[in-house]
C-alpha cells in the first residue's frame, strides 16, 4: 500500500512498510525511511507507484481552471476527495484525487486551507480584493522591470521626479517600486545609486549630489524665505562723529563690524568698535525672528552661501560704504601709550566711509611693511594704531589670538567655467594665520565680546556665552571663563547678521543700554532651547562646509591633473597634501616620523565618495620644526 502525505508544507508519497495503528513506517520516493503519524496521511492508494502519482497528479493539476473550480464550489467546508468526486462525477482514482488536492492547495487566494486536506471557498469580496492585489503586484513588477531597463540604458524613468530622486539618494524607502528598480539597476550595472543617477542625468554634477543632500537634510522646504514683515529701520538715533571702516574679504556682504579711530584733544584716541544692529529693526517673536531662529546661522561653502537673513534685511543693516547704519558701538578711551582708561557702549547711527578688502590691504599692511615703515597707503595710520593696540590686548590676555604657523585656506569658485566634472573652476590659496590684519580684527572682537559679556552678567541678564574649561568648549547661559582666550567671559555679539546667538545677545545688550525688559528673562527655557538648537545646527553647517571644502580639493586635483604631489605625514599612514587642506590615508606609506615630507603619486579619485587614492613614492625630508605646528594643526 502507498500513501500521500503532507510533510513540512509539501506533498510527498511513499510505500508503507509497517502499520502501527497510530503511526506508519514509510519509505519515500527517495528511499529514505520515515516514521509518519497516521493523522498526516491524506490519501491511501495501491496504484500507481508513488513517484508516478506525484508526476501524473502534478501534470493534471495544471489543467484545472481555478476560477471555474471556485464558481462550482459550495460555500461550506469540504475535503478534496469529496470535491473531486463532485467534479469528475464518480469516485476519483488516486491520480484524480491527488490532482484536485494539488490544484486546491496551489490556489490559496481562491480556497482557504482548513487543514488535513480540507478547504473552504474564499468569499467573493475577499477574492476580488486579492485579485486586485495580484494585479497591482503584476503592474508593479512590470513597472520595476521597465524602470530598471531605462536606468540600465542610462535613461531617466518618467517616475523619477526631482523629489523622488532626492528620496532615493538620501532617504530610500525599500517599499517603493522606484527604489527596487534602482537597486536592481545598480546590481546590473555595477554602479552606486549616485553614480548611476548621475549618468542618467538626474544630477547635473557630482557637486549637485552633495549640495542637494545638504538641502534635503537641512532645508527640505528650500532656501527661499517665507513671507515676513519688513524690518523697521530705527529713526532718530544720534549720528556718531566718526569715520568708520570695515575689514572683510571680497565676498563678504554681511558686514557686521567696522572700526573708527578719532584723535582726542590733548592726546590719545577714542577707538570705536561698531557692530551692525539688526536687533533694532525687529523684535523677538516677529516673523523675521522666526526666520533667523529657523536658520540659526549663515551657511558658508566654497563659491556660495545661504544667508541667515533675507538679502533685503541684510542690505538694510550691513555696514556698507556710503551709508549711516544703526549700530551698537563700543568706544575705548586709549592713551598715547595704548593704555585703555575706560570704555562706553552706545546705540547710534554710524557713517561708514570705507569697506577695506583683504586682497587690497594685506599686500601693503603686513609684518614686512610694518617693519620697514616706508610705505604709505590709505588708512595706514588707523590700521597701524589698531594693530599696536591689538598687540597690547593680546599681551594682556596672555594668549595669542592665532598660531602664526597655522595656515588658512581660501576657496573661490568661478561658476562661469565648465570643467569635465561640471560647472565651476576652483582656486585654492593659503596664507599664514596671525597676520597683522588678522590680529587686529580678532583682538578687537575678543575685547568687544568679553566686554559685552560682562555687561550682561553684571546686569543680571542672561546671554549666550562661549565657555572653555579643561580643554572643552561649550555654550552656556551663565558667564564663565574661556581659558583658551584668557578672558573671564565671552559672549558672541559681533556677528548678528550671520549668527542667531549674536542676534540674541544684541537684543539683551540693547535692553541693558536702554534700561528696558530683556527679550529673554533669567532662566528662560526658550533661551536654553535656542542655545541647544544653535549648537547642533552650527555643528552640522560647519561639517557641511568642511565636506564641501574636501570635495573642492578633489576637484582641484582633477582640474590641474595632478599626478604627483608632496604631502606631510600626520601620524601612522595619515597624510596631508602640502598645497591643499586634504587629509587622506596612504596604505603603502612605510613608517615615518610625524612631520616628514613625502612625495605621492595620485592613482585616482572619486567625487561622490570624495576620496583620493594615492601611493607612496619617496621620503623627501625629515620633520622641520619650523612647520611642525602647522602640520599638527
């Protein structure tokens, strides 16, 4: 005797070797002997042989029309043998019964399984819903196949809108058919999603990939500004009797700070530090405050920026030449020996007579020209005095404002030039930090931020402070020392057009000077929230700037077709190129002392992963103590 049985969800057949009432000893079609519970037996038969039964029944099951079976089936639960008898009109043989079992079991959408060869007809509404689901899956499979074919052929499917592409690249949803099509195409082409979409034209360039990722994460609503009430530029402010000038790089439009030097009768000077005052133009809680609170800072990147405030607002308050703009000013009474005898803060309109630019001033105002003192140029006396005052302030703090061996790198991008890697030709220049111009600006800003931080603290009004202790820098609403700068407290207040922290502090400073209630009261939860959000957002903006600077370094290497270059060893196999601020690992680098100068051959680069592949060539020089600090930076 033979039996048909269910084993692990599949149908098997075998020869009965022994019948033990509740169990059987069976040899299956593969010759393996098993112990089978009688309850698992679905059909007993004497012909044909088990292997023939499975083959013939499987072939016969393919001939059934499932919809017809469902239509002639009753609504009550039934066994497959009873249904086979009704279907054939006679008691079914083993092959006929098994064929019906196989057909019913293979159509779970039409027939619900009830166990041990029993089934029940699916209700019509459930069946129709299941059919609709199957049709949907079929259409989706066709769409996935079509989109995959388009992508493989480097054509962008119609479904791949800009919004869809952004989600595919930066937040893929594995349940979307576009994601499945893209993944399949990536497997077929051997390309990453970003590189494949770049070849299909979904991205205009590799730069577009990185920039759009930042916008997707930080500016999902776009970089445009929502509607806002225009600022009210204050009228009736006293006009300062000074001639103020600013010092910025050529690309700066948000000119926050300016300086003035006015000789005093009887000797000495009144030195003015003038900070643009957008806080006088709109209040906390206004629509413009909401804009600034959302962005928290201007975003800087090579060749572009996303401003914290709208251009019209910046234009109304930036300290541009030929205007008299609202400002919060800090005046220092300076003796002829550069001793500061007192200071005073005012709210006023400041006439700006010059916007000095780094590229114009530094060639004539540097350590060499100061030592020679035989070159005359506009604003020489004022700049020289402020530099000498800055030197005194630096000595008073006991901390250098900058390490002269450290390098600053400037990136400029000419978007009008088209390169093989896309729009934009990059130029990278470097200059030693700590020049007279750097020291002048840094020291006066440190003095202003420390002075106004003490002003808030003494008035019992909270502010947002930069605090450093034990080597860790953090922000706080309570005044505390900044060990790195050597000051008792330090409240960012000098860039209110660019940073929300400075704008908040300016509101608080104005409240002290006008003796009015502050925008943020002591123990304000909103102030703590602003502090936390600023720290997180500012860190993300800074990381984006570093990432794009790294990207443009790779573009610079490709643009100049660099094949060999020099680098300094930082540690282990980590090196930094000599001409650009690009750090990479060189696996082939033999053991070297930190600071050693080596030569490398550039083997390749990737603008999506922002990586350079280089191989060690030779050691050119042992560490040079003169540049050691710059290398370690």
